[in-house]
C-alpha cells in the first residue's frame, strides 16, 4: 500500500509540474515585472549606431512601378522613378525615415543601454524602431500612445524580426499600392488573417509577430519584457546564415488582423522607453531540451519502478521467532510460570460478623459438585403383576 501511494504521488507531481510552470510564468506576473523595470536612467540615442528610426507611409513605396497608374501610357519612353513622389506629405515623417534601402541597412551595436524617444506617426502610417537586442541583457519596452493634445489613442504594437518585418511591409504595400506580388490587392491575405496560431507558419501570405506572442492590439499603453537565449540567426536549408534584427512597430493603420485597431484619424505620439538590465545567469539553449527530456523520461520510468517495488514487496521473507516442535527427545519450551499472588494482609479494622463469614466462605469453601438427580419413574401398576 505504501509503494502504491508513493507511485501515485510521484506521477501526480510529474503531471502537475507543467501546470505550475505555466501558472508561475503566465501573463499575471509579467506586466508587473515590466512595469517596475520601466523606471531607470536613460542615455541619449546614437542614431544609426544603436537604434534606427524607420517608417511606412501611404504616399510612398519603394517597390512602386508607375505603369500601374491609370494615366500611364505605354508609348512613353521615360518611366521616371520607381517611387511614389512625395507631393503631398500629410504625416510628420521625414523622407529619410521611409526612403531607405532595406538591403543596405547599417549594422547596429548590441543594445545594452537604456533610451527614451518619442515617435510621431501619421494617420494610416507605421512607425518603427530597428534595434539589435542583446542576449546578455533583459530588455523591457514601455510604450504609451496619445495624440498631440495628450489624449489617449488606441493602436497596435508589435515586435518583429527582420524576416517578419519584410512580410509586414509587403502586407502594408499590398493594402495601399498595386504590385505584381499582391494577391487580389490584399483580399486573399485578409481572408486568411484569422488562421489558427498553430498553422500561421504555413501561411505564405500573412505575417506574424516574434514568437507569435508579442502582438498587443487595441491598446493605448503596453509594457513587455524579453529575454533572448542567444542572437537571432536563422540558418536556411542550404547552410546560409541570416542575421535578424528586431523592429518595435507602432501600427496606426487597419492591418489584416481581425482584432487590430482602426486608423485613429490623427497624428499619434508614441512615447517609447527601452530599459536594459544585465542578466547574471544565462543558461544555454540546450538546457531547456535537457530539462524537458528529463521530465518525460521520469514520467515514463516512474510507473515501472513503482510496479517493480510493488511486486517485490510480498516476496521479502519475514524473520519470525523460530521455536522447536515439542517431541519425546526435546523438552517443551514453556514460558516461565508466574509467581502466585500473596494473600491480602489482614485488615486493621475488624469486619462485622456477617461480612467475615461471607469472606471466609468465599475463600475457604471448596467447590461442591452438584449431582444431577434424575427423576424416578412411577408406575400405576406393579411391573411384576401379570
């Protein structure tokens, strides 16, 4: 019984470990930690060295071709530039923010210092901060959205890698411009926007956030923290490594997601605070796989160990007191006789005659055998009378 309880308790603990881990590391604790970590000393930003400001606007696209215009005539020889001219910039973005070559971006130093900045984002536009997060530091990002009159504004905040940001920019351009790589002007992509999370990686038309978790939609303020196991380097099937930077996105347009915020209709001021904290212990990534492998092996082996101990529990010999059987050759081993109880001492006070007689009779009176008297039969006539 004891071994059965031990096996059941061990199996219960092994099954409860993932639930406890999910409860401890759930979102109930993370916002509090991130909110506390938003306080810290910040330093001036060294632009294009530790951070780069980028943007996407509806009046310019680097992948635009003029022959998609309705007023384009094919007999013209000069197609002009392959960019939408910035004739009516309605937003606060500067041209250097969105007129950048994505294939020739400057390399950034690892982000190991804390910074604060304010991004002005026009309506139906995107504001982005490109950073190189450090694996040796814990990074906490705090963002507050408001208009120019300090009124709260709801928007969307995403954390993307380089490849995810490229898919995001493609989705933005398909929603605002005509291009040869857009499927149905974004209608097909929007139809697949509510695909389940476990199948999003197989969607070639959509985009997702980093780890499919860092997307905060319909919010006016958000705090989140991030710990990296190592540098984000993707290796393709052909062995080519691709370095991944991180993009902190403030979305002010109606993207393809179903639960995102609509375009606010005003200029959005995003106050961004990035606080970095040095990590004292950084475990290598393979320790996670090793820990889960140990849990799985323990869950598989525990029932066999408990069953083996249970089967061996009744086979253990019990060492009892061995006593020889009495026989004619050996004297029987009898327990020692107990000494007779001494008679009670005489009472100091004389008993009354009746009590003395009763006590004497109870002590000295021998047991009398009472013979059963069989009743005699009586006859009405003499048995010898014939």
